[in-house]
C-alpha cells in the first residue's frame, strides 16, 4: 500500500468580491471544504496546488495565477482518515494557496471525490467549512484583501 504524505495544500478559490468556492465531499455528507490534496512524490507544492485545482474543479490555472501564501498550518489528521497515512502518523502540514477567478467560472467536480459545489460570501464560507484551518485561511484571505492596495 502506498501511504499519503502528511504534507498537503489548501487552495482557496475566490472571486474579486471574495465569494469562496466550496466543495462537498463525497465520502462525508455535509463536509464542505476548499480544494485540498496531498503532495505526491517528486512534486513541488505549487505543482500539487495546480494539479489538485484542476482535478477537483476542472479549473486550469497557470503558475502566475496561483498565489503562494508562504504559510503553513499543522493539524491533527481526523481519525477516520488516518488509515491513508503510515502507521503512527497523526499530524499533517498544510500549505496555503489561493487563486482568483471570475464568478462565471465553469466548475467540473471530480467524480467520486465531491458531490456538490457552491459560491458563498467569505463570512458564510468560513462558517460552513468543517476544517478549522480552512476557516482560518478564508478569514485570512478577507484580511489580506482589506490590506491590499486599491
């Protein structure tokens, strides 16, 4: 069995108005999240972010469209997903990225991975996601947007 690496990416997809794209997991009804995924062997973080973005949503972005926050968050892997990792691995390090798209962006979900998608204002999206690190990143995105030069 090949285990997942405990290194992953979180990719926030947002519009200029800070609407956030959320995906509902196929394996956990009611679990909404941004794009996430583990780094594969030999892959750089930004490559993982672009691959997962395309796999999970159909959005093809260039490296220049992807914003690497140079930020990471560590969290405890949920017990129901620990079997995907080597025995004894309980912590994951998640690296945060974002990409801005237009509100009319076509979304194509990965069959078997997600069952629904929705655009929500950032405040609602932060409350809807099941992962605290995802919620923190969404709130940080709003803070970054307020601080960005107009």
